[in-house]
C-alpha cells in the first residue's frame, strides 16, 4: 500500500504556529521533534503558491524527506509540490522570492551562503539536537549569523510523540535536552499509557517473524510502519528478507538508491528517517544499540537514536535478545516472543 501522506489541517494550527505563518518577514523556526517545524514550513510554502504573493522553493537534504514534503505539499497545491527539491539539485531560479529550508542544520554553511546570495527571502527550520552529520552541519548559531535578519520563533509543543515515548527517549539519552514545558504538555495532552515495547527474541529467524507479526497487526491503508536500522547494509539485508516473505515495502539507504515513491512499510536508516513520521516504528537488533555507537562511532551518534526514537506517533517496538538495555525499565514494557 502507498505511504499515507496527511498534512495537518491549516485550521488546526496553534496560535504559536499561526504566528509563524502570519509573519511577513523571513523566519527562523526552532524546536524539538514533533513540534511542527516542517508542518509550518510546508503551509508557508503552500500559501505562497496558493495566494500568489510570492513564489517559493522548499529545500531539504535527503531524498526520502524530499518525497515526503513534496507529496504533502502536492495534496494542497500541485505547484507547491513541484517546487520541493534537495540542496544538491537546487540552483538559483528566476522569481524565487522565498527559499524555505527544512532541516537546515543538516546542510553545510557554504550552501546557506549560496542561497543567501541568490534569494530575496530565506526562511528555515532547524534543531541542533537533530544534527546527524556533524562535519557537514550548520549549527543554529551559524544559521543565525548567515540569516541575521530572520524573525525567530521557537515551537515547544510536541504534536507527534506520546508522553511515554518521550519519557523513554529521555531515559535512554539523558544528555539530550527535552524541555520541561514540552514534557508537561505531553503529560497533560498526549499520555496514551502505551509504553515502548521490548520484544524478546532468541534468533534472527524469530526476529523476522516478530517483524512480520507487527506488520500484520497494524498494516492498513492509513497506518505507516517504519523499520529503522543503523546502516545502509542493514537496510539491504532486511529489505531482501522481507521481500522473501512477500512483504510489499520500499527501502532507502543512500543517494545511490532510486526512490520514486514510498510504501507504507518502509525500511531505512536512522539518518534517512529524519523529518518523516510513522504510526509504528520497529528497531531490530536493539540489544546492540550502545555497542553500535562504539562500533560505528564515526557515523552513529546519540542524535541518530534521538531521531529514531522520535519518529513514531503511536508505537515503538524494540526487538532485542535481552531486556538489559541500560535504560530505566520503568519506561518500557517487555514481551517474550
């Protein structure tokens, strides 16, 4: 089944989000995962094309996110959907009165300088805690220097994750800053009593069967499932195993992959899941999560896991050979397969 793209309604924007949309000057949007940075940027982009006051192009970093943003925008305005691209494909165009950069922290500063020189208005969204490529990133401070005239807006209400998901994330990654304001809001408004679940398996075969059981339980036309793994080779291995089991799915591992569409069962890396959200997220081989940061220390950091944990709107499944994960066991449930 195709990936289910659904952009939150314009009329559902909160007062703080509407303030960003109503701002006539270029904006700098900051905030944690699920706070609506991409949603607000998308609606700003769509409104530019719908009202016609200014033409805009939306730029991001990864292919997966390009497809996600373009599909969401196209559902509201075809021209807006056609005006989404990746930084490595972007070139200055006539009549681009505004450039809107999503996940701006993942784009190198010299690209921002190039955009600044070419565009009349540049708006962006960014979050330092979601930097996945430190040697190629632009910090919020660097962005503030490049785009010094932007009006700053910080969003602090999380609309994606449940309170239970963020409690687990905080326990697993205590060095990540999750604001007390956000946590209070989640506790009051988004507490589901559904904790992340550690599924205990004793073999690779049992792990695949468990993944299949989860897919069977939740798969529907409107339910997106993300199976997230550390590296590209893990994507290939898992994708081939799922195809052998007749699971209709898509994969994305790097820019060398062709990705023309997404199925609503999608296999990708932690990094390439950036900016996307799923109803259910599955993290296989989770017993290795801390060792992976040592084994793949050049490419895999705490921020990768921060992104992976916070992609889900409802369910987070950790498939593991042990429940001893060095994470407070009060923040997740355990089920032996």
